[in-house]
C-alpha cells in the first residue's frame, strides 16, 4: 500500500503530462536568454500575474533572495513578519548573502501584519538608522495555517509602502492557493506589489522551480542576482516545460486540495485529544495540537507512520498536514480513521 504523504506539497511528483512535456521540451542556453521554453514560461507567469516580466529561478528561497538583492542595497533594512518563511526557514540569507538587515513585526494569526505596527517600523531619516528599503508579505502564510491574504489587505500595505518610498515584495510560494481560496485572479493579489514570487514545485506539482515577477528593470537586476547566486541553469527548458503544464493544468484543481484539507481539519477536530479550529483552514495546510496527556507530536507521527500516513511534527505538540494532488478524499478518510484509532488506544503513560 502506498503511503499517504501529508508532510508537504513539495512531495508531489511530476504528472504524466509534465513528464511528456519535459521529454519533448525545446531547449537552449537560458543564460544567453535562448531557451524558448523558459522564455515561454516567464511570459506566461508575467501575464498571469499582470507584471511586465518574470524570471525562472531554482526555488522559492532563491526567488526571495534574488528579490531582496534586486530591491535592496547593502545595509538597508527589510520589514517582514516574525513568522515569515523568509525569516524562519531561509538560513538568514538576507543577512548572510545580501547584507540586508531583517526587522520583524509580529504576524497576526491570519498571516497579516498590523498596518499601524508596520508603518511604525519604517525608519525615519536619521544617520543612526538603516534605510528601510523593502516590506515582505507572505501569501498564503505558511506558518499561519496557510492563511490567504485578501487583495484589499495587500493593497493597504502597498499604500503604506508607497507613502514611504519603500518597495513591497510578496512571497507567494502558494499564491495560486490564495487566489483559488479567495476566488480572485492571481493578478489581483499581485497588482499592488512591486514583486511577487510563486513556487511551481509545491501544490502545482512541478519537480522544481519558482518564478519572480515584476517590472522589466527589476527583473533585469534580478537576472544578474540569480547569476550571482549560481542560479543560471542553461537548458532549463526541461524544467520549465513541467512548469508550463503546472500553470495550465494544476491551478484550478487546488480547490480540491482545499476541500480535502477542510475535511481533514473537521475530522481531526472531532477526535478527542486533538485541538484545532477547522474554520481557520482556508487552503491546503492543517496545523493541529495534541492535547492528550502522555502523547507527543513525535509519538503520534511515528504511530501514524506505521499505518502508512505521513505527517510532520512541527513542535513538541504540533503537527502539520498538507494536501495536494496525490492525496485523495479517500486518503483523508483513511488518515482520519488511523488517527482516531491511535488516540483511542493510546492512554496516559502507566
Ligand atoms: C516553501 C516556501 C518557500 C521556499 O521555497 P523552496 O522552493 O522550498 O525554497 C518560500 N516561502 C514560502 C511561504 C514557502 O512555503
């Protein structure tokens, strides 16, 4: 029996259509700008997000770092949420590589930053201060339960940024999950921002790659930054071909992943010994807590693993499950009954 893989939507393998497109891809040297498949993917991405241009990069982490390098100078500051992926999970690349000082503002549970707190964090002109160059939002917000940020919220942050001459980058690793959950075009979520990145390699199912979108001059700087980071990939069309299929065939079906996540969340909430608010699950990420005495997240992950259900422990009592195209509604039922069985049989320690 194949495992039910709920650890991450990055576990998705390329679809048969992607494999075919990869095998047949027309390619050239992308560092010379001569890979027609990469060029087509970049045009497609820019069009979908309503931006002038786009750049195919190796990963979401590289997209964020390239954006930081293209927006900021050495010693400048960027403001981001204290639960931002960029702050938590990218090895401090802004500081380590770009010499950009990260300043955090508390993330609210819905993934937003309080606009007043954000505005207060922007530095006034003073010889002692670094200059604030960039604000980063995350949509959907991974550590805030996959929360989608609404277009009017993004626009309100963009208005603050503009008022202070600061740029706005949106880490939209799961931007299409946000668009589908909110029922708005991705371009509407991208419109207020100076740059937006999104991943092909998560729920969209492609094997690798992200896109960074923005104005033509910004993308030209980003292209230089990508080369600096070693991200010039030559015949990258074999990867871009899968990305094109991802954008053509894998976006609308994300609604199914959101339904499955919601079903999972409601089922978990009904199991005694687990705690979560299923109404907070808007996209494909479900976080929940183990509150049964004597049971840890790691022990529950191990027990589920023996039943062929793979989840991630993200804290001593917290677990994460992420739905994607390789997880069916029936898999959700299987995962729920396995979880219920384990919690029933697992008493407090003797
Ligand atoms: C996954 C993720 C990234 C990084 O993407 P990689 O391709 O894993 O480097 C960045 N931001 C968010 C919000 C993510 O979820």
